[in-house]
């Protein structure tokens, strides 16, 4: 209506527009603008669909949890998750750079922030897990505990905290829940 300079009388509701009302706009006289608006709508819909696919993918993406030999749990190497992160970041980058991204700018920014956080958490988590496995094997020896009582005490505190995190993850291994949402919103600080 704005582009054609025509307005409908009374209250306008797009849900109840009739074909005769569309003809009143004389869209045939504004082909270029109509084509541009249709292209913009199509691209916006495509961008929204890409964001929706990312949302759906991360609802289903979970860590693969393994029982650890001496009790507790570990996360299997998250290479597939890292690949999905890379792929989704590329998609978000292209959607965000699109001139038709106006309607999804906030969602793109939110997803970029969340996926960057997931990446950072996973990187730190794998370092912590490797160190925990190494130290757990050392401090499981009673001789070491006796020889290094202060270090054993420090490790016990870390061990309890790490096992709590992993117990929680074993119950709900969804990546977003483990790294970003709910109780996990400060996961990176807990791992540090």
C-alpha cells in the first residue's frame, strides 16, 4: 500500500484481504517494487528457516557419555559436535551478512554468542577431563595420598565437583543444556 500510494478504507486486516482489494492496488503498475518485495520476503523466509534448522539441530545434539572405569563419567571426544559448531557458525555468518537479515539479526547474534560459548566450554572441558583422568589415576593410589596429603585433599575437592558436573551431564547430555542454559550458564567458570 505504501509503495502504490493506495490505502484501503476502514480498518485493514491482511488475514481478510480479498482479491478485489489486491486489484485496487494496481500492482501491475509497480512490477519492479513488487518483485523486490517478493524477493526480500523469500530471502527473509529462507533465513528464518536456516535459523529454525539450527535451533532444531541443537535441541537434538547431545554429548556421548561413557562410564569411567573407576566410577563417574567422561565425555567421548566431541569432534562431531565441533564440526556442527563450525558448520552452524558459517551458516549464521552468511545469514547475518545477508542484506535480508533484518528480521533475524537478534536471533543470529544470540546463536553466535551461544555457539561460541559452547565451543569455549567444550575446549576447556576436554582439557579439564584429560587432567582429571590423569590425576585421578595418580590419586587413586593410597601410597600417593599418604605421601602428598595436601595435594590429595585439593584433588578430592576437585574430584567431587567434577563428578557432580558429570553426574548432571549423564542425566541430561544435551549440549546446550550442559554448556549454556539453566544451571550450566556458568559452566565455564565451574570448569575453570
